[in-house]
C-alpha cells in the first residue's frame, strides 16, 4: 500500500477494506478443535430436534472429549475468605476415618415443569419454527417442590419433601427424627458417632434443633455449617 502524505495508514487500510469486500480477513482467537464432521453432525441433530438445547450440545461435546464451557465461581468477599480459611484449619488434621463419618445435608428446589433459567434454540436462517424449538408453558408454572436430603461416605440418604416449600424449625426437627435417622439406620451409622454438616439456615441452629441433637447424643462440636459461597467444600452441592 502506497504511503500518502498526511493520511494515516489505518485510514488507508480501512478504505481498502471497504473497496475490496471479498478480501479474506484474518480471524483472531484460538482455532477450534471441533472437526467439520462433528460440526455437521451437531447441525443435523439440532435441525431434526435430537439435540434441543445448548446444554445438550455441551453434554455431547463433553462426552467425546471436548471439555468446554464457562466455569463460573462464586464471588468471595473478605468475610467468605476468612470463613473458608477457618474451616480449612479446623479440618486440616482430619483422617480418612473422620471423613468417613461425615454426613452432608442440603435442600434443593425442583420445578414440576420447565426451568427458572433462560432457554435458547438454534436454527438456520430462513428455517421455520419446529415443535422442538418451542418451550411449552403451563399456567402458573405448575409449581415446584422443595426437597431435603443427605449424603454419606457410603452413598446418598433418603429424601424428604418440604411441605409448601417453607421449612419451620419444628419441620426440621421432624426431618431429623425421620429422614436423617432412617438414612443412618440404612447404612448402619450411629448418630452419636457421626459428624453432621448442614447449611447456614438459622433453623438448623434453632433452640429446637440444638435440643434435639443434645437429646439424641450428637455433640454440638460434631455439628457444623459449611462456609457461605463455598460449594467446593460440600460435595452434596454436586449430587
């Protein structure tokens, strides 16, 4: 490109690009590792509806060895970091036998229909909407159910539905007396011999809950909460 006095090279490059629209442009970023065969397969599966969501595409790529995706991590404030460090120091000398005795618990919400998040679909330009592109809805959302469950070294425990999705301290004590105890009995655990980890719900440390633990022989130092914003410290978050 010939230099023109008083005109920036960036200006000349810009106008050269406008005058030659078919010019091959460079592409920034890392080259894809997904083969054209795989791309064509995915396109065909999306068009015929065998694959319907981005998660489905991700799952397929993951199954054939493509580890892709965005790995978000919770925001950790100073108080969260301090709590994590305190938790780590408290358990740094635990043996494998100690970890075998831990019982993890948590609650989760399950929708009867659909998801709370956004959904997307893929189609080629000009294609008509197909039935598998549509996200059918139910008036009122069809509701949801809140479940409590626990997890041991030897496997998952029993689950329990929380009525109306709201748990009171008395409800939690009932869950401990039934679902938790049934789970321990199934695996041959004794309540006084376990470590019991719960989340930071105030109902878990209510007077009723503390009284139940004391009456049933579980020491207060054997019950603890995991630090907030720390799903990596509680495997049940991934169950």
